[in-house]
C-alpha cells in the first residue's frame, strides 16, 4: 500500500539512506519512471550558487582594482554616518530646548493663574466684608 505525500508525487516508503525521496513520475505513455529529479527551484538555487562562487573567485582576481573603490565607498559611508549623527544630535537638542521652554512657560502661566485666583478670592472676601458691614449699619439704624 503506497501512501503519496500530498502534491509532491513522493512515496513515504521510498526514502533512501540519506533521507531523500526517490520519486516516481509518469511519462506520457502512463508508465512510471523511477529516479531523482531536479525541480526548477532547485535549478535556480544551483545556478545562483554557481554564480556566487564565480563572483567570489572573480572578486579575488579583481580585488586589486576594486579595493580602492571599496575603501572609498566605506570611507564615504563613515563620513555620512558622522554627518547624520551630528544632525540627529542637533535636532534632539533643539527639541529638548523647545520642551524645556514650553515647561517653563506652562509653570509661569500656572503661577500667574494661581496669583490671579488668590487676588480674586481676596477681592471677593473684601466685598463680602463690606456688604456685611453695610447690612449691620442698616440694621442698627432700623433698630434705633
């Protein structure tokens, strides 16, 4: 009884010693062929690996010509990162200054509001005292 792995055409019982599958494929005549087959994905992987290996070998040959360019590019990268760091620090400092100024103004406004509220309370207390004094004088005049 053969059990197929879903959609791959592989049999679970056909594993070899390395743990790979021996595949069975049908040709146009309907007969089964056994063997190892390479998929398109595997071919692309194999091709890109070969190109990578050629690039490494080629880089060794051209390294004397490419080295000054690579050193210059890395140097420019460091220069750019330093420039970017200084710009970042400047912007960070500006933002911190703005936040500190806003806090100072907020506290100043809060103190002013508290001072105004205290003055209003004092004025209301004085008015209340005056009204009570006037009412007492009227009551004394009426009693007499």
